[in-house]
C-alpha cells in the first residue's frame, strides 16, 4: 500500500510539473525553514575586497566553523550536522565566495577564499575556533593552519574530511582525469550542463542519484550555472596553491581526518598518506564515497563531537 506521505509527494511533483514550480526551490525553503526553527539566522557580511559573504549562525558555546567544498553551499553540505551540532556549539557555516549567496570581487583563488574566512572570524570576534571542512574546504583549512602568520593559534582543532590538501601530485590529478574521462579537473568539478552534473554526482556518491531530467536541470541552474569562470580558475590554480602550502611548516594543530572507503575523487590511499605526513588519526567510513557529510551525517556528527571534546577518538 502506498503511504499517504508518498501520495502527497507524488501529487506535489505532478502539481509542480503543471505549474512550473521548482522542486529544488521547495527543498531549499524546507531546509532553510528547519534551520530557522532550530534558531539559525542567515547573515551577510561585506568583504574587504568587495563582495558579500553569506553565512548561517546558530547555537551557543565554543565556535565551530563548517566549510563546504565545490558544488552546493553551506546548507546542502552541512544541514544535518548544523541542526545537531548547534545543540552543543555555536555553529557558523558560510557560503564560500562564488558559491551559494556569496561572491567576491577579488581574484579567484585559494588565498581569496581563505582571507574571506579570516574576515568572518574577525567580524564575529571568534577565538579558540574548531573547524570542520570537506574537500576544497580542506584546502582552505590547510592554508589557514600553515600559511597565515599569527592567525593559526586562534584555531583549536581541525577536522578535515576527504581532502588531501597539498599532498596530491600531478600524477594524482592525471589519474582523477582518467577515472572520470575528462581532459582537465575543472571539467569534472565545474559542470556546464545537467549531464555533466550527473557525472559529478555519480563520482561523489556511492549510491547513484536517480534524477528526472527536469530535476537535474533545476539543480544545475540553482547551484552550478553561475560563476563558471571563477570556479574553473580556482581548480586550475590549485597546483600553484599546493606548492605554496608545501613550502609552509606542517601544522601542529590537533587534526582528525575522515575519509570514505569508496572515495573516487580522492581515494582513501590519499588519506592514509596524508595521515602519515601530518601525524593525524584517520577514520575510514565503509560504503561511503566523497560526499561524506551527506552520506554519513550521523557518523560525522559523532566523530566531530568526540574529537573536539577529548584528546583521542
């Protein structure tokens, strides 16, 4: 027997198709309403170089900064974690420049992204900050820890998810391109249509995302159609950013690494290598791909809390 909830959802889809209503917009509104009900507020801050940084803030206690990666924004990456972690911490989750509701007039690179986060920390007068980041967000965290003179001591602990930081080689990039049958990494990370969006999702998640064409197109138009040039340049500049990070001292900040066992973007071998290089514990989650925060939010929440509150897992 079909449940009433399924009937209502099916009816909603039918009405949406007839009315032209966006299911993706409905999902965004529902997710944001759930955050507002839990006490979150969305704020906007002017950036020094020009532009606006949007961020969500909720909860009380020690500050916990959540940094997303390529694709989507703070809410699409961290919503489940935001709701639960705000019960124990002051959670701040920004949209990075050129993602979500944020943009910058600065140069599209890791330095601009990193400085935007430092500006947010200064604006909110935060100290003793814990950071959890995923994928490209991990590159930002490494830059904050290793390449920001006088600032890194303000960070208490770091949780880096599915991000090798500077420890990836040109051979690693070539292998990534081969896995996803693209000429350049930006062709994979910066989709230009709904078909390329499907390729990205298939590479990120273990379980395929079944999407009708109209939903795939809505997702692409909402999250991926803007700022193509800036996003591509950010990917293209990563090898240079890598070399700058490698020249900086290895972080002494307590750091936890979390990886999906079936990560095809940055295979778990990258996590093992990183763990040895920076002497950080690594937790590998079975049956999980690159989209760890979406695929395993309950485990991520538990690991973040345990690491922040104790000296060992």
